[in-house]
């Protein structure tokens, strides 16, 4: 069992070290609760002209927030709403903030996730560590019916009208403890206070474990594999490159990427770098001719010439009409955009 899995599943009977760090977790929980109360009392009463929906999580590591953002933007666009997105821009460093992101913005300035959203959706995107400032620029420059914040559930300076917490269905809430005893940024009871919980994936975590009644299940679906050099998109059923492949990624939960490929029938050799880290030619060179498959998030930040065996797994996250309608209602939007 990996160190991460031991940490996620640690309990007092099998991990005596928890007794040592438990006081730190209690202190962390108290401080995070007080911080939330203070910041919300100061800023939650300062709404924007349009509703803001935050898509985040309460645990460390990737949970699928960005694919959900892309799915929500597309679903709302289809219903006639103009959507803007703000983000912290992890992995990027701009010369000045706030930074308006287009499909041509260098990834080293804006970060991989905002660039992927801009390229996938064509919607206005602004990054800034100060998300309040990001929303202000977004609304100044772009007509929007609603703003989605990619991450930022704990950024309590940002007024929010809707909170959506994404939970990885495989890892669930880990051992249910806050940092450093477990993976949670806030106690699990925080999920009872958000408007929606999105359970991502086909793992063991259930609605009963997560708790809130407003829970929606989602799962990424593969559209096919696109060769980065030729741009050719091949369906999984038409794949002729062999079943044994290298999977390389720089995401918060690399194992999920491997599991997705394994679910498609591939024999996966997984390699990973730190989340948001750019892949280089050295990261995808293994001394063989096996196909190398990366994520769409990694594809936008791959700077080198693409070898012919480099592919990106194209995916989508279908979401139900019921979820979209509930979000529209919770945000106070008209059922049909004007």
C-alpha cells in the first residue's frame, strides 16, 4: 500500500502516529471554522450583480472539478446563458493580475486548468489569486448571466450564491479526518452546508457516506484518443495501437487516470509528475514504441514536439438535466435565458 493510501485510510488502531498529530487536526478544524465564520460575516453580504457558483472540494487532491466546470459551462450555454469562469490559476504566474485568459494565453502565465477551460468552452476566463478581483474584471469586460469559480470553496472572501462540492467516489472522504491526520481541508459536516454534492466516478463512496440529499452522480466518459501530432481522433473500439500503454499525467489523482484507461481495456504502466507540472519530452520517453497516453489537462501544457506515439484521452462529463435545472433554480436564474 502506498504512503498516500495509508494516510487516506489511517485509523487509530493501525496507525498510532495519529494520536500524535490528532491535536493538530483538532486545532486545524477549529481555526478553519473560525476563519470561515469571520470571512463570511465580512464578505458574504456583498453580492455581485450576477450569481456566483463555486465548484470546489473539501479534500486535498484532484476530484474532477475542472471537467465538471466544462460540463456546466456547455450545459448552461446550450440553454442560452452566458457563463464566465474565474480561477486561481494554479501552476501559472502572470506578470500582473487579474489576467483575462484566451485560448492563446501561455500556460505558464495562466495555468493548465484555466487554459483548458478557455480552449474547450470559448467562454471568458479570468485568473487571479484574489477571486473577488477576478469576478470584478470578468463582469466589467464580459456580459454574463452567471459566474462559475473553478475551486475556491475555502476562498471565503468571495461571495457565493451556490456552493457545489465535488467528491471523488473512489477515495471518498478518506479516513474522515482533517489535515494533518487525514485529507480533509474542512470537517465532513461542511458537506451538509453546501447546495450540491457531486459524487464523481464509479467508486465505493455512496450517498449514505456523503450525507446530503442534493447529491448527483457523474462519471467521465471517453470520447476517444486523439493523436497529438496528426490530430486524428480514434474511438476506443477502433483503437489498433495495442493494449499495453504508458499513462503519463500531472494531475491531483493520477490513479484515477490509470483506472479510467484500465476500464477501457488497456494494460497501463502509470507514470506521474506533480499536479500542474508541465510534461517534457523526457517524461514521455521510455525507450520503447508503446503508445503514450496523457490527459487533456496535460496536453495544453506540453511544450515539446509531439512524437507519433503520443495520444491524449478525450473525455466528457455528462450531467443530468435535473442537476442543471436545480442549479439554475438555486442560482435564481430564469428558466430560459433572455
